[in-house]
C-alpha cells in the first residue's frame, strides 16, 4: 500500500478507500494537528459512507492499522509503538 510517494514520513496524512467495489476510489490528504507521536488509526465508521479511513504519520503503522481493520471486517483500530 503506497500512502503518498515522496512525503516526509512524520507528516500526518489521511487515506480514504472506497470499500463497496463501486469505483475503487482512493483519496489522500495531509492532515495538520494530529498524531504528535508515531502511530496510526483506521476506521470504517465514518458518516454517510463508512469507507475505510486511515490516518497516521508513519506508513508502516498506517498499513498495519488498515490490515487489521480489514481483518475485523470493519470497526476501529489504533496502532502505535
């Protein structure tokens, strides 16, 4: 999973994955004021869409959080070291 090529790994980012197989859209954004420490959070609980939202400042943590919430088939996951 590539979050965003070329970005500093300590700058928080967010990725939203369309999860219903309609179009496979993936949206990426930088997020200010979150994750002061290394870590990530993933959830499918988001108003209106319930797509998979992953936020964090470390790509490895973000990937682990994303994988776990998919294994659970939805919910909340927080990952940090």
